C-alpha cells in the first residue's frame, strides 16, 4: 500500500469530546498505508491545538501570524489529506473550529488548498451533525478543499456509542468509520495520484 498521511482536527475542546474519541477510533481503524496524525488529541487529557489559536483579527494578522497558526498550517500542509470530526453547535460550525479555519485560510502557501477532506461528526442528538457537515462543505468550496462525498459518518446519540474510557463500542459506527477511512485513502490517491509514489 502506498503510504499517505492524514492530519486530524477536532472541533471540540472538551476533554471528553465524542468527536475527539471518534478521531482516535478512526486512527485505529485506518487501512494499511494510512497514518492519521492525531497531533495531541491522543494525549491524556487530549490537547487540541485549535484551542491555542487566538480569535481572528485582521489587524493582528497584519502584524504576523500567531505561531499556533503557522505550526498547524505547516502540519496540515505536509499531510496528504485532512480529517475533521466536529460537533454541531446551533446547527452549524463551532466557533473554535471556524476560527481555526479562518486563520488557516489566510496563510500564504495556503495549506487547505487542493487538500482532500473527510468529515465526520458526533452529537448527542438524533441528527448526528448532519447540518454542520453541510456548512463545513460550503467552507470547503471557498478554500478549495476536496470533500469526500460518501460514506458519511454521522454519529447520533453519541453518549450511547462510546464507553466511559472513550472507546467506540458501537459496531455499526465502527464499520462506517472504517469504510470512510478506506474511501479517504482511495480519494486522496485519486485527487493526488503522485502521493506516496
Ligand atoms: C453551544 C452548543 C450548541 C449545540 N448545538 C447542537 C446542535 O445544533 N445539534 C446537536 O445535535 N447538538 C448540539 N449540541 C450538543 C452537542 O451535540 C454535544 O454537546 C456534543 O457532545 C458535543 O460534541 P463533543 O462531545 O465532541 O464536545 C450543542 C452543544 C453546545 C454546547
């Protein structure tokens, strides 16, 4: 299998985040050849780099990009694909995630441009982040990322699908994540045929 690397972003800063748990499950279920960089999300407690990013301010950007943005941009730029797991806040993108994407989208040598993207999400409610995922796809158009269409991973009633330690115990959901990771592998090589070659 040709090796590809995927950078993971969680849209939740919560230590017990179901979305961060889902990313850890994805890393474990990824096909051979695919390495998912959890970038601190696998620490105990998890460290989410988007929590270090200040609120976007164009005046501050003019003075220079914050190191937290430069560092994250460098890591995403070096990866072959991006995987975002996000909660839905008021039917849309959590501010912390949108803030990170806004900063990243202003970096020179735009790290999001042309990047294959897979989206998943976990919510306590029955819709399982269906609405935020479409808002994220809209943002992806502007920054020219290439979202994978299918399979979707919508983890509804998330509190019933993970155990106390954050392990994904629902077999159906594990199957969806495994299928999405396989599809992301193929999608990345289709978008960037030179990857890992
Ligand atoms: C500000 C706020 C808004 C929320 N809005 C929604 C929503 O629109 N749809 C939904 O399914 N859940 C909503 N929730 C509940 C989240 O699904 C729940 O908090 C989930 O656990 C967040 O993901 P996390 O575990 O990764 O932090 C909201 C929670 C917060 C704090």
